[in-house]
């Protein structure tokens, strides 16, 4: 299937068939397709005749964007570094914190995903994605992903957070070196199937990390820019990270990533730091226009409201489906997990069949999860309520049809 055109939350393929797009290029197309404000910003830059100069020269839009992201981060006295992708941004965050702490030890979460680079794969807590048993850093994986696996399924949120905190305390106190470089965490584990951390979980981690002066890296590559119903996913936990990694949706499809962090951490590497393409003229023009649009249309509130409509509708319509073991997520970043009836044994074949039936019924959704048994939903933040309700009906009908096959 080749997508050749789009407008709003609808795309058209090379055969002329139209679809409601509920994956948004893996949470990249924050505003959807054919957004005049973004296109006009990029076209204005193109008319100037300058696409690239490198960061050896001043790029006005880059400075403007950096100042806005710094202010939005809540990190005191921060510095911003632009890259071309989330993977590259994660790598830069690992480089900065390991140098700052003079340690190669990283703590990450089970089921987490942090990109396709050497360091990013090293800290990824999902064996399905790792591919390599080698890593440039030492990694210890803490409890904090899917609670239904590992004997914690019966715990409420407070008890689960307490168990995660105790696990991290034990890990730091017994299994890692005295100097640990950082802990890296996603507020919602997207690749794992839209698994949100429990309320207060990041705050509990923060308390332990502060005791040992370990920096916290929050990976907001999928959760940033209002997708969870707050501007950053970590804001649900009422904490501020030491380093924030961003990418994906900031440019509404134009390649851009980066990190914003404490000045002492970001300045610790005693070497030149440039990125040939990171934060170039086109991507930063698109990003500034995207942030303007998010603010002007209050898409953060929209994501919170419509995310609730979507998850409540899915839970209600899929409640009696024996193969649906969980509907979960935060804002407009959701996962639907399929398991064999009466068990938690992953049922990837069912998930793949439902995805195919959704496509046959003109709805595009993602497929993923640690065991390949989850539908992933991340529609553009401009999605309308009638589109949310239509998608809910299609997913429910496709699940019933797949069950009856």
C-alpha cells in the first residue's frame, strides 16, 4: 500500500481508496495531513533559496524553537541540542549523562524502547527489538512496564508504584555501581503497546534517583507535544526531568529531534558538538508552525478529551470480547492487547487479523506490542469526535469478525 495524498485525518492510496488514519505515521503527523500553516511556513523558507547552511551559521528559526522548547520543558537554566531523529537524540542524552557522571551504567525499564542506534538498542528493555547482544553501556532494567506480567497483576496503582520504587531502591543499592550515569524512562511505553506508567510512578523513581544524585532522562519521543493530554507525559507525574528527549511529532512529518537538559549536564562533553542536519531551516520552520498550531487550537486539551472518548468507547464496545485482554493508554496514545481467551498468552495472529480487517473497512491502525499482540492507536491531534466514534465502531466490528473467522 502506498499513500499518495492526504488531508486532515484522511489519506488516499495509489489505487484511489481513502482511509481514516489512526496511526499518524507512528505518532509523527501531529496535525494530520495537508496543514496549510505548516506548508506555508516551509514554502516561505524554500522561496528564500536556503534549505541548509549547517549549524556553523546562525539559524533564526532554530534559536526561536530552542527558546520555546526550553521554556516548555520546565527545566531550569536549560540548553537545547537538535538532531534529526529520536534515536539520535537518545544517543546524545546517553553521551551527555555518561560523560557528566563518568559512568557507563544506565538504568532503563523493562518493555521500554529507545531507538535503533547502538546505545538506544542497548537500553531498550524489549528483546524483540534489540537484535544485538552487544552494548556500549552497562544496563540494568528496573521493574516498571507491564504489571500484569511478573506477579503484580492484583495490585492497585499505589501498591504497584510502591513495588516499583522498592525494586529501584534494591537495584541501585545492590546491583549497580556507586556512580550510575542516568535512568531513562518513557511516560507511556509506546512500542510495547501503549502502556502508561501508573500515577506517581515517575515521582517515586525521582525520589530514589535524587538520593543517589542520578539524573533522570525522560524519553518523550512518542508522548510529547500534547499527545497524552498534557504537553509532556512527565507532567502527569508532577516532576521535572534532568534531560528531556523529543522528536517525532514536533515537525508534523519533517525530520527533527533533540534534547533539552540541565546546563551542567549538557555542557559536560569537552568536545565540539554539531549536527549537520539537526534543526535545519525547513524542519525548524515546520516545527515552529506546528507548535503555533497546537497552542492556537489547544490540541493538548483536545487530546485529553478525545482520548477519554476513545478509550471509554473501546472499553465499552470490546468489554465482552474474550480475546481482548486490555484496552489502555493515555490521551491519544492507546493500545489494545489481544490474548487467548481466559489467559494472558499473547494472541498476535488475532491482532494482525483485526488490523487487516480494519484496513479493509477503511481504517488504518498500527500493530505492535512486545509480543506482537497489540493494536496501536495514535491518531492526529486534530481528529474529530465523529471520527473517533467511527474508528471505535470499525475496531469493534473488525474484532467480532476476526473472532468469528
